[in-house]
C-alpha cells in the first residue's frame, strides 16, 4: 500500500508533527510505503522538523529555489492580465496528478483545505481513493462577515468532499460545525462517513523538571506567537506573582513571530521570566517544565496540549474548544486546572493567577496531575492512532 499525505508546508506546527509521526509509524508496517506532498514548494524545508527517514519521500512542485522564483514572477505577471488564473496552482495540480500516476499511489490522506480540489480530481480522474482529516478546516465560514458568495463556493467544495471522500476524520465536534452551517438539516457526527480519531504523538519518557521539594516550580508555554494565545495576560500575571515575593517561580516561553518579541521589549519583566524564542524541539523543552500553560482565547484541539500530556505534564489552560476533553482521563479526572474566559472573551487573569498559585503552594499537585496527564495521554498515543488510520486506509481501498 502506497499512501501519500497532502500538507501545505513543513515547519513548526501540529499538523506537520502529526503527519511525520504517523508516517514514521506506518512505514514500520509490512508492505506500506509513505510519501508526503507539500503544496507550497517555498515551504518544503524540513530542517525545523524532527528527522524524517529517507524512505519517506518528500514531494513538491519543485525543490529548486530559482525555478520557484521564476514561476512566481510569471504567476504575478499573468495575474495582471488574467486575474482569475493562478499559474502556480495550475502547475501544482497537474504535477500532483502526474506524480500520482508515476508513483502508483493507492490512497491519499489530505490534511489541508488547500488540497481539497486536487484530491477530488485524483479521485475523479484516476480513481484514487482519499480520506481527509479536518484540522480545523473551514472554520472561517462561521465568521459573521463571510458573504453568501463565499458560502456558495464552500458549499460546492463540501458537496464534493461529502460525495467522494472515503472517510472524513474529525478531531472534535467543533470540526463538524462548518458542515452544519452549510447543511443545517444533517447530523454529520452520526453519519458513517465521519470518524473521530485523535491526532497522535509518541509517548515520552517522563521526567521531572524542577524539584518541587526544593520549593522551585517551572511553568512553561510552547505556542504560536499570536495575541489570542494569552501571552500578555500570562506575562502580567507571572510578573505580579514574582514581584509579590513568589520568586520560586520560573516561566519559560517558546514562541515564533514578532508579537512576543515586542511584548518582551515593552517593559522590564522580572528576570525569572525567560523568553527563549522559537524551538524546533518542543518536547525537549517541555520535559523540563513542571506545568504546561495554554491560556488561549479560543482553540479547537491544540497539539500543544497533546505534547504536554505526552511528557506527563499537568496543564493550566482555558476551558475552550476540546481542551477539557483532551485533559480528561477515562475516569473523568482532569490533568490540571481549567480556567474560564472573562466577559471580554479573553483569559481571566484572576483565575490564571489562582491556578498558578495552587501549584506554587501545593507541590504535591505537580505529581498528582502529572499521573493523570499520563493516563489522559493514552487516547493520543501514536500507536493507537496508527492502527485506526491503517483501518481507514484499508476501508478506502475496498471501496
């Protein structure tokens, strides 16, 4: 069985980590070959990702930087004459269909909205079955400013997806909401076409970061450098606690982008707040935390929480999206402390401070919630995820 994954780019991100880890598990199975197709050739650099075995072939329109520059120049020039025509997308589609023939691909696993049209064409023209995993795709349709024209275009896309995909995998019920918006009279969660499978991650050898017995505690956060992750509230709360005398606290922050860079330069934060910039190895850093943080304003099923659980770390996170479901064990214990949003739909600073203080004042909480984190992680173990996806691929081939 030759499986090809369709992604938008490589680099730091939950989709990239999930696809690479799933691919690495799949090639351990007999008679399974895996390739990964990157939609954007400019973003095919895998240096920031975990090592990818040589037997997993990376495919894209071109890996030659000069060729891509030329294509983009031609693309921009043609768009001035024919605004509706996108040369690079046109070339990408044709190249993708050509390599499917040449590589004798059996199943396509699409992971991005960008790939919907191309995998649909592959099914129609080449009779190659495909599955799609909804990593929050189409959620923009829920915004009030989306026009009826956009909804009409999206409805056409979703109708193709519903009529031709072998299986549509979703992570949480929130992934189904765009379908309900477009087709309000259908219950997609109950349809056999839809299947819930959690994103997976390899289990880690759990270690303790700081030593709670020495009254030291390390909080940490690994997330994208976006405002809606609650960075400013976290900085202000931690700074207040440290300046109030809780100097046993250390905060380690890992983020990409200019937003957090600027926040760190805005004032003289306490020296126990350590901003490390971006990291290409989040697991390595998380293993040195005592407690993982994610005070986001909104989420669906954040991969950061899975990474915290894989490392056996309790979390302090806002109760948004599927985070509560993620942190719960089979016995409904929560691997950490959930905090609410305030009336402005941002993280409650008072609740964030109280949650951090709970860990500071009771060192046993790190161990207690850490054990629950290990139990909660079982549903995200990549080995369980791989078994479920392999069955989905087999089902697609039989169709």
